[in-house]
């Protein structure tokens, strides 16, 4: 297989609405290829968190490498953050799914096993991409835009979810995403993945820590409840200990087991080929 090594631009000729003065690079996907036997495998796009103002390094490369240990290819998404506002981050995530799917045959990836995983605000982006998508535009000049951006699995990790439930909302993330200190109810609903779950939402692997002081665990519970209400497959793991932003959680009792659970879940859903 012809596996690219360097970061891949989401738009070869430059991203739409790109503003050089913001000092951010073009959005890219950095590939991490699993060392697996020949044959197509699933892939997971990793979205680091950072409150929509930055991207945490420990939630990027180390996570992609851990995904590889499950025999699954991975990509770290460098998406645009504030002062870019919605819908730019979502458009970057949607485009990343289209790029991987459009190149699936060339890269040895199963086109119907493309997942997206993210932490905190990146978890919000993950869940948003999993509840807001389209089948592609068959009339688009760009062949990548003809491809569906629906992920086949979503893996939100201690994710920001609800902008409606004020007592548990992570205001900073929503303020950075919208560029506003306060958002109206309709906007909050459209940006809250727990309100957007449907009978078509992809399977979800959800995990959180019960004592997270920054993004309360109720965010995960609300999303899981919405998945249950719509009879969608999901796994929910709530670990008793752990600060916000634990990443791999290697120093956290019980929570450090989440990568193994994730790997088993991905294999159960056919990502291991």
C-alpha cells in the first residue's frame, strides 16, 4: 500500500475561509499506520482537546500510537480553533472523514470502518461530527466532496457535550466555539450533540471519570442516555478517579484500562479487519 508519511492537507489548494493572520497552519491529518498483516483495516481520526483554543499534544500522537496497538490505523487531526468559530472546526472534522474515505482503497483502509475519537472539546467535535453529517455532494467538482462524512464509530473521551444544561456546560469551550460570551437556546441545542442523536447515529464508545472537575461526568451520561433512547449501540465507562485531561490515564487507577477496552470495542465492530 502507498502509505503517506507526512501530514496530509485536508484541502490541497488551501482550506476554505482560511485566514493567514490568525497564525494557525492549514488543517492537516498526520498518519500513523498500524503494523499489521496485509489486508485492509479500520482507521480512527484523533481530535486532541484544548477548549477550542489549542490542541493538547498528549491527546494526539500518544493516542494514535495506542490505537495502532489494536491493529487499527490512525490519523491525528490538526483542526482550526479560536479565533475561528463554528462551523469551521466541524467542517475540518467532516473533511477529514471524507479524505480518509476517498483514499481508503489506496491506503488499505476499510471505507465503512472510519471512526473519530476526541478528548474534551475534541470529544465535542467528535460527537458533533457523529451527529451532523451528510452523504456527500454527487455534483461537486472536488471528488472528495462527493464522499460521505458520516463516521462509522465515535469515541468521545471526557467530552464536552451539553450547552443547554448550564450547570454542567463547559462555558469556555462554547464561548470559544461561537465567539460569544452567551449563546441563545437554539444555538446551544444545535451545538449540543446529546440533542442531535438520531436512529442513524454511529455506535459510540464513551468514557469519563466520575470526579472530573472541569467537564462534569453528566455530559457523558446525557449522551449515553440519548443513545439509549434512540436504541443506538454504545459502551459507557465511568471510572471513579481521574482529573480532567488524563489522556491515556497511565497514572490513574482503573481509568488507565480504557485503551484496552477501546481496542476490544474496535475489534468487536470490525475495525481490526
